[in-house]
């Protein structure tokens, strides 16, 4: 049953969390329509576009809710009428992009809700101000997003997950290291217990491609082909890169704060060079810039033929090419050498070193 005509929710949503969702859903359940305003300061660590997109995805099932974002570069000063005037002007400018309809109720979990409602000539509605229904706040998420991970919806997890890429030449232990990293992270417990592994799409693609070639050869009465007989057109690498990105996003939304990726679209671009003989602009456009790359060195790792490998003679060249490409593109990377235990330990140390730190950012929401 609709209790008010036009509900208003305002916040930084830095980032959106379960408390925000409760606030918006409560407004939606008691209002004919709801306007949600995401306000950002230019120096904040998570972009306005990301916050708006995540929030829209979270409330996509609520047809009476509209979300818009805008900049509010003014200082926090709830005791200053002049500062309040500046904020109100920013709020009204963003609200005007959604509707000219008067606000009849302001929904908030913050102390400023009453003054905000007074300025809009609306009723103030407090929703879980003591954080008893959903014990989380934006400050708590920013201070320790790992501990707060369970209070983040899949779209936010997808955006905030720390994606770590393990890459290397053939038979250098990328999958072995990746899985060992997943095990080590899960052993930390808490939200890390949800750590996921993104498998290499190109490997599955190769297996399928070789199986089809074998079947076709048998149907023609010929001999099964080898890896050297396979044709690798450039557009297949574009498809592989797209599929790799999709796999990343799928697992990031469902997993923990660190996502271990056994290769990525950037790596696919290097394999394009290896099989096609040149770089691909289309694959390069799909390549993302992740916070950390872990390069498995070939030294000390025996080459194991698993039926689809053919690059033993060029492992050294591949390792050098990865180092060169990572360096040229400005990606942060660590070369993993030595026995598996040392590689995993070095990898974990590198992962901890790039953990995001959003603590110290103030503001409601």
C-alpha cells in the first residue's frame, strides 16, 4: 500500500551496501515513486559512474525507483546553513534530471535526514538509524571491505573484487599456482573462504577445437591432426578474449574479495602474437588493466606434454615477451620463481601489497 507519493533517498553510496538496499526497498514499498540520488566528490576512490551502475543493477527489479548521479564537491558541515545551501543546490540539480515532481518523503538512516526533509518540505522517515537490522555502514566497508564483503551485492562484488592474473608460457605451472593460491586464500577464512578461480578459456577452446578436428579427420578416413595442424584465425582470439572477460565477471560477482584468474584477455593478446604472428587491435581493446599480474617463470619447471601443448622450444621467448609486454603496458607484475611453495608465498605477499585501502574517506552513506 502506497503511503506517500514521491520518496527521496540521497547518499554517497561509497560503495552501495546492504543497508542502502534496505533503505531504497523500504522507500519503494511505501512510495508511488522513488528518486535515488548518488552524490560524489571528485576525489573519492570509487567513481560515480560505477556507483550509479551498481545501484541501478541492485534495484533493477523495482520499477518505481529511478537512480541518478551527480557531483557534490562541497565540504561536510551539517551545522552551517551556508554549506547546507550548497548541498541542497547540488541535490536539486540532480533531482531535476529525474523529475520535477515535489518530494513528499525523505528516507534516510542518517542524522541529517530531518533537516533534508525540512528543506524539501517533506516528511522525514528514519530507516534503521541504529544499524540494528543491517549492521553495516559505508565507513565500515571502506575501513575493511574484506570483513564487510557479505554485505555487498553481486554487482558491487563484481566491481570491487581484486582480480589477480596468473600468466606464463606453456607448462610453467600457471594452473598449479592458481589453484594453490585459491586454496591458500580460502584457508584464511571469512570472506576469503569464497575465493574463486577463473579457468583459462583458451585451453578449453583448444581442447574442443582439437576434438572436432580429430572427429572430422576420422569421418574422412584420415589420421588425427596434431596441434601444428590446427588453424587459428584472428577472430577466434577475439571470441576467446570476450569469453575470458565474461568468465571473470561471473566469478567476481559470486566470489570473495580476491579473484584468481588463470590468464586474462591481455594474455590472450600475447597468445595471438604467438599463433598468428602479430598483435590484434581488437583483442587489445578487450584487455583490462588488472591490479596485479603473477608471471610463472619457466626455469626449474619441466615441460609436460598434456596433448595440447606445442611450445616447449619457445618457453624462454614467451617468458621474455610477457615481461616486455607487461612492462610496456605499465602493468604491475611479479615474476614467480623457485619451488611451488616459494611461488605461492611470493604471490600472496604481492596480493596483500596491492589490497585496496579506502579508509579515511568521510561522508555519510
